[in-house]
C-alpha cells in the first residue's frame, strides 16, 4: 500500500514540476531566470548548507553524501512562498506554490550509494509595466511579461575509497524553454506593437564533491567538504517575432519571424560559470551539528547575447551560510518531542546581479523541524524561511518573502537476502 501511495505521489509531483509557474520575481527577467534551491528541506533549514550527510536522508547538493546511505530513501518536497513586492511608493502581495524536488537513493554496496531524480533549475515569471511619454507628449506604456523555466534530471554516485573520505559526482541534464514578451501601446494610436522572444535550452553540467569526516575522541565528528559545480555550457535555440496588434480586440495584424541567422543569434551558448563551495562543521553523531559554508562563482563571465539587456551587469557572486541541528534524545521511547530534529540557519548571498547600478543581494533566516513517523527512520520535515532580496533604490523592487517548506523522507530496505529454515 505504501509503495502504491509513493508511486501516485511521485507521478503527481513530477507533473507539477513541469506544469508550474514557479516564481513571481521581477528579477527572473535576468540571467536564466530565478535560480531555485537545489537542497532538500533538511539542508535548506540549516541555512542551505550541504556539507552534512547521514545514512537516512538524501543530500541532493553533495553527491559524496550518498556513500553514507544504509537504506533506500525516497524524498520529495514542496514549498509555498508569499512575497511582498515594494517599489518604494506602493506594495503588492503575491504567492506561489511549487514542487521542489523528487528523488530516490539507495546503497548498492558497502559505502557505495547512488541516486537520481528531477528538480527545477530556474524559473521565469513576471509582469512589469513601465509608463513614460514620447516627444509628442503622448503616454507610452510598455508591459513586460515572462514565463517558463529550466528543469534538471540528475544521477549521482558517492563512495568511500578510504576511511573517513568520501567522494562523489552528479551528472545534470538541464532542459526547458524561456519566453519573454514586450507589448507597447501609445496614447491615441489604435495599434500596439509586440516583441516576443523564446529560447529553448538544454545542456550538461557536473557537480563533484569530497567530504572528510574524521571522528574525534570517539564521540565527535569533524566535517570538511569541497564541492565544485563545473561550468554549464547550455545550448540555446532562439526565435523572435515582431508585429502589431489591435488594442480593441487584441487581434494580431501583422507579425513576422525575425531572421536571427543573419545576426548569428539563432543558436547561442549560455555559459554558467563554475561554482566552488567550501564547508567546515563539527558535531556529535545523532545529537547535534553546527557548520558553515562559503561559495564563490565568477558570474561576471555570464552573458546572454540574445536578450541584449542594457541595464544589467553580471559580477562575481558569493554566499555565506551557517546552520545546524539538535536532537534532544533520538533513542527516547516515551517522549516524542525528544526525537524531533530541530534545525536553524541563516545565509547572505551576493547574487552577482547588478541592475541600474545596484547589487541585488539576498538575506534569509531558516527554522525547521524533522518529525519522526512512528518508530521508523522515515520523517516529515517542515521549515520556515523569512528574508528579503533587492532594493527600492534606482526604481528597483524589494522583495520581502515568507516561505513554508514541506519535505517527505521515507526509508525502505532493498536487496534483502531471504533465509529459508
């Protein structure tokens, strides 16, 4: 019965990943969209750090952690994000609910584990209105809209070649489409103009990781991690249409396909620069853990010639994160709340995105709980995140967000040897 419910859940969730309009951020207009969080709820609630792994949870960001798996683990997550958009003069509240990841991992040998799954990589979803006047004092209105996103199918393997040292690699196949449109209308003119652009994108990247986890005084563990997400070379097949339409009924009057081959923009390449993450932590097994990570990326190398946005500059990006967990007594038989895992963390991210000369940075605080399911190793993970991104300076928009995360981690045993008496 449980396996049937799992299959149903994963099928519905997988449909949700492909069908969702997953962001409402105006900053999804830039780059390849609004980059989604790649970690499970368990890791997200510790400030999104990824150096910690154990034997009953998947670590989607750190493939070396698969070497610790002792049980087959199914995991899935969703989130509900409430955002207040503030441009300095007025505010708007909006919300969106998404599936965040679906994955399965299992041990295939002693200290060797594999896993695979699907998750969104980025999302585009915005509607912006800009009003101005032309030389004839006529009101000119531009409406910018965007939708779409990139998804990621991944396969990971991790193993421990020598004691306390684990290494792993994840292969990611990224695919999807991004659609952008600008509609312009002029006061007193019965026709409007449209500029519609579509990019169909696919490509590979790899994530390498190494974890060193020596035991200290037979009780404590030191955690050290290095992860390198290699440069993603994404191929983009582009198309563009220009034309006019009636402002009365919206009917298109004359629309033509732009010859992008003449300007060498039919097929372009998007290079997502290499990202390196260094982590260090300390803790007592199954009791408590605290750690921090620093990641950096030469995002200044990114460019998108097809869109040709003038008011944006890409600079080097970095993130600092700290977090941890605490379990009062995981062996308690009488007190349920003593077996609950309490998590918390915070992070500060310099996104590398600069719009109108202003850096778009992100600060978030996380809290979470891991609730055991009965006497099994399975659990439900709940989390809250509050934070802000962007600024109201230079006619930009500040986002204040409140995010609720729900994750399911279920465990089972595969490949059991049957015994006959």
